[in-house]
C-alpha cells in the first residue's frame, strides 16, 4: 500500500493550488483526478482569458449561507498574495478596471504554470483515476482508487460541484463527503442564463440593452444589478442576470414564483420617463406613427414589443396615443416583467450555489469539524462568488489555506 501525507481529490484550480501549498511545506502529495487531465474547467474561465482575481474584495462579492466565512481564509491568503503567487510563477497581470488577467490573454498560461509548479515540488498527479472507496483506519485514511490503494494522513476534497460537468465537476465525490457526516446544502446553478415564460423572446433574441434588473421571489425583491442584458430566444442573459441567477434558481428549486423586472431607462425617474414619452409622441411627433415615435430610443424590435405589451397599435398616429396608453408604455419601459421558469442548468452554469455547510468547517484551516484530517477547498464549499474573478480568488485562497494546514496536520 502506497503511503503519502496528503491526498487531494480533484485537480482543478483549488486542487492544484492546495497541492502546491502542501508540497512546498514538505508533504508528500498526490492529486487524484478522474478526468484525463487536470484543470479543464480553468481553461474555460473568462472566455478563455482567465480573469483570475479582482482588486475589489470583500464579503459583498461572495454568497452562501454564511458569506463572512471567506474572511478568515482571505486574511491568510488574499488578493495581494494571489497576484504575488502567480507573478512568482511567471504570470504577469494585465489589469482592466480592477479585473486581473494573465498578460498573455490565455487561461492556458495559468494552468501551465500551476502544472509546472506542482511538478517542481514533486506532486504526483494521477489522471483518469477514480476514487472507489474512502475509509478511516487507525488515524489515517485508506483510499481505494482505480489505480491503486493508498494510505494518507490527510485528505483534501477540491472536487467542485456540478457546474460544467463535461470539465469534471460532476458531483461524483459528494457521496464520500456525505458518508463522512457532512451536510450538503442544496446545489443549484449560479452564474447562468435564465429562461422566461413569455412569447416575445424569439423576437428579441440577440438584442442588448443597458438596464437595471430586479429579481422578485414571491413578490419580495431578492436583489438588483445594473449592466448590459442580452435577450436570447429562451430568456435573458448577461452579467447582471448571472449575478442574480443563484437567487432565482434556488427559489425555483423550492417551487416559488420568480420574476424579473427590467428598467430600460434606469437613468430616469418615472416622471422623467413619462415626460420623455410625451415629448416624443405629442410635441415632436411631426406626423409619425407610434412605432416611428420610438425610433432612436430603443432597438426597433424592442420598441415594437414594448408598444405591443402596452396595447398600442404600431400604426396608430403618435398624437392619437392616449395619455392612458402612454402611461402604460412608460410602465412597460420602467417595469418590464419577465416571468422566470427555469435556467440553462448545470451544463451552462459557470458556478454553483450550495455545497458543504461552512458551519461544519474550521475557517482558519478549512478542516472538517466532524472528521479531523479531512479538508475542503474551492467550490465544493457553500461559497460562490459573483462575476469578476471571485470564484477563482476563492479557489486560490481556500486551496492555499487548506493545503498548508493539511500538510501541517499530516506532518505533526
């Protein structure tokens, strides 16, 4: 039976970082990865450019049942430590509005340096290797894999959850975590497109608009975001939608009613929007029809949908639109409702919400409070970040902290 210090289940961003941290502290370390190569999901981040961190940090950028859990980890390894860590390995940052990318513009560069650093510190990486069983015996852990049986002094789960399963995050390790007694908070897609109920989406597909979006759950506002929204043939997408999607998907999983309200003129108060429409339809109409009065304000197809939803005939002379109809149009522009009936699911999600209850993990070490010698890192924990490099920052930070403490535990 092969004996090692730290066995890491999962070779993604957090797993590789944890392995490097453990090996740097002298621990004999192995990564067990069931895919044919490590870091597949990392290659897809930032549209292949890898937004690996963000200079704006803090609790508001993280979510979960206890988002403040991140702070004990970030105090040990935070934003500046991350930039230094990658710079030491050769990644020079390219910064855009506080977003950090590798200067090469390639996510593969980040994966390459992690793999090279792991190799330098003699981390063994077993790919296409399945975990078959995990038992605790005499203060150690016996792991049966499709490759061989090993005995480890500490075990670290860095497996991700269910987002983008084709890259390896398929939840296959969750039964072993649950067998250890840990509670898994319901897992739902996050950072994902949302599906709408209405019939107008095929008309609007591909149109982009700067909006304010609010998500309502059973009539109560759950969150709001501003930015560029994109209509699709099934619903809504774009960064502001991604930021709010975890609230929608969790509520839908609980069979609650969810809808979004879009404001297409967020820079104007309701009365200002009403006055703008009055000028366009009454003062400056100059013989235009209702559809023509909206030209230059919104995309033509969006204008047509807004008019139809307000019950206004596009061919009606603009000056013949009643004050009541104009108020309805203003309401559509400022409070355009989209009934949310689903999301594009785990296959399209960039991250997941849910995971191991942070109340069962020691924040200072990322070690299980239930089973000494078991550690966790990355998305498998009930922490998810917003768009902008935050999920990767959590991966680097939790991986460093968990890997360091797993090594210290193993070598006591």
